[in-house]
């Protein structure tokens, strides 16, 4: 068994509060996985941070009228608070602009250069007469030559997902001034010679048997097309400076230093407390399993560019054991976008509803094998069925009955019989399936198992009819009530990776939480003795009214 589980989610750009698509595509599934692994008593480290270099940060700071360093500091704090409210259980949430990441990025670059994997080239780059400067890729916008989207950036088209070079854009213009008075001029840049590492990358990928087909097909497709060398410098003032004489005024490409930040973030976590050693988590060899969560548009960087950096540098840094890639959350056929301010953003989402509503729907409808279309009506229908009519109603019925008919305590009378034995067998099967889905990172299927567990408890309680039998067989009614409460307690723990706030409320309503450990055998939980006081938590999930979806669709242009 692996001793340590190292979990990373794609670093969210610092340019503003993220939308719910960012949450669904990496941060939330990573958190669900980390929480589940902790329930198994694994040693888990979950690191993430804001991605603060590159043109997105500079452009956003310019628009906000702030120095870029101040803008990044403010936005980092704002994002960290949003993730705290969402219940994201980061062990460390840092910043890619940290001194640790600057130092490690420079070190790995020098190693790559010493090993012969860095080459200087003269490029034709776009010069803006109006701005009197070279324009890095994201400072140029235009029409995508592949899909025709008119808002493509110089590095990537959000519409079709294709990686681009600025010179490929049709009708390009400056993102700073809007000027189309552009020309190409010669400028020097440094390239990571990925082509020289293609065979080693292909051999390494052949051993990734448990990766999702989505990730493997994307990575192998890029290799089959012929892996291109990657320009890793930019003409910017904000970023990791190139540690090379004559290269003042240039910094590293954001996608060169951002993946390196995972290691640097772990270094920061280790330095924060005595006895921690970041090498235990990142050195190669057995003992640690590195699982990375990201959107499908980031596969090229995590499955090829970052491994190429590690392999080429010769550093004793482990390669990823598994990449879990997710497709996109869309609305009306379009992609949510921070830069275009399109979609529901996380601060607004939390103003609408508590975190667990969003956590549940985005997990139960995770964009795994294909894109997931978000609609307010679909969200409302799903949450009303699963949370309001399902879990919420069940908790209210069982605990209200115990509160009114057994003096507000878990009854301790009555002996378990055949019905309870059958219940334990069925619960064991569901719990086993649920654990398998969480382990395999199949969030949709895990939520199906949680629904099945709630349904099992509901059917058992309804079949036993304690409200009827209490008049003639109080012991039998007490046993049924206690068993249903214990199954609810088990269900709360099983659901805690997805619904941490609700699970805590249910545990408190049942007289306190048990140790946070995955319920491997249902029988042990169902035989818990009575005695603790119960306190119905009120309406855990009120039904969303019929006009809620229409109101949200109107206010957020969905």
C-alpha cells in the first residue's frame, strides 16, 4: 500500500475570482479525492496555489489600475478565502510568485541548459507600434485559424482548445491598445528541446496504464504529431527572470514555471513546521503516489512539458503517477471563461447557495469523459431530487421521530434481527462500490452510490414503520429507529468527501462525530448502542422554488 498520497490541482490563474467551471474541472475533484484518502487514514498532502506569472496577471493588473505585485497579493487572498468557504481542504495554498518557486525554476533551467536541452533561437515576434513593445502571446488577440473564433489569444483558442502561436492569428490586434498596427521583428528567445526527449516521454507514457483514455489520447496524439520544441521565455517584466547574462528584461514562460510550483509549494509547506521533509514527497521511488487533477486543455503541459523538464534536468523529482483530466463545464454550448467574465463565479455562487449545493451537483455531474452542460434548471432539479427530497428529507424524518417519540435520544432498546442483518449486507455492498469509485476517481459513480445509500436507509425506515409499531412493540420501533440513525451516521461519513459541511451538521445532530475513518464494515456502525442525544438540524436543504432557475438564468445571462 502506498504510504503517501500527494495531490495537486491545476493552479488557478490569479486574474480574478474563478467560475464554477474551474471548480468542477480540477479543484473540487482533487479535494474530494484527498478527503476520501484521508478517511482511509493515508498520509495525504494536497497542495495548490495561485498561478501569478504571465500576461493574464499583467493584463488584469493593468485593467485594475494596480501594480502587478499588489494586484496578485490581493487576488491571492480573495481566492484563498473563497476556497476556504467552499470547504477545499488544501494543506497548503501558496503562490507561484514565491521565492521558492523562483529559485527552483532557475535551478531546473540551469540543469536543462547544462544537459544540452536549451537552445537560443531568433524569432519573428509581433511588435506593436502603438504600445512600442514586443507583444507576448496573450497580448495579441485575433481570429482562430482553425475554428474561426474571433476572440482567440496568441497562445490558445478557448473555443476549440488548440494551442497557437501569435503569428497564426487572423486579423491580429493588440490586447493593450486594440491597435492593428503590428509588425514582426526579430527577437531572441530560449527553447526547451522537447523533441530530443520525445522518445523518453513516449516510453514513460507506455507505462501509464491506469490513466484515463482522455488524457492518454491527448498526450499520445501530440507525440504522434511530432513534439515541437517549446519557447520558454517571454518579453515581460513580471515573472521569473532568466538567470543568464544578456537576457535581462526577459522572464520564463508561465507554463514553464507553473508546474514547477507544485514542488516549490511543497517546499514551503515543509518549511512551515518542524519535522517535515519535502523530499519524502517528491523524490523518485516507491512510497508516494502523485495524482494531478486538471482540465483537458492543460494535458500538454502536465503530461509532456513538465515531465520533459524533469527528465531533461536529471533532477531527483518524481514524475506524476496519475493524471486525472476533466472536460469542460459549459453553458448554452459555450465555455465558462474568467477572461471574458462568462458564467457564474464562485463568490456569486456562494451568495446564491451554501457550498455543499455546488459541491454536490458539480461532483454528481462532473465533466469526466465529456463536457457537462450546466443549466440553472438542471441544477435545481438535481439538487431538489438528491438533496432536498433525498438526504435532507430523510434526516428530518428520522431525527424528528427520535426526538418526539424517544425523548430526544437514540433509543437503546430492542435487538437487531433479520431485517438488520440484510440491511448490513446491502450497505456493505454499496459502501464497497462507493469506495471503489472514489479510489478510481469516478465522482459521478461515487455519487450514485451515495444516493443508493440514502435510498437504502429510506426504504428500511419506511418498511419498519416505527411510527406504527411503537404502539404495540416499542422495542422493535426503537431498534428500527436506532438502526436508521446509525445508517445515517455511516452515510454522513461516506458523503463527507463531497458534502463536508452537511456531514458535519448531521454528525452534530446525532450526538457528535465518530472518528474520521471510512466505514469499511456496515455492521459495526449499525450496531452502535443508543443513548446519545439527537437534535434535528432543521431543514438541511430547502427545495429551490420554481422561479429560482429562471431568476439565475436571467441574472447571469445563462
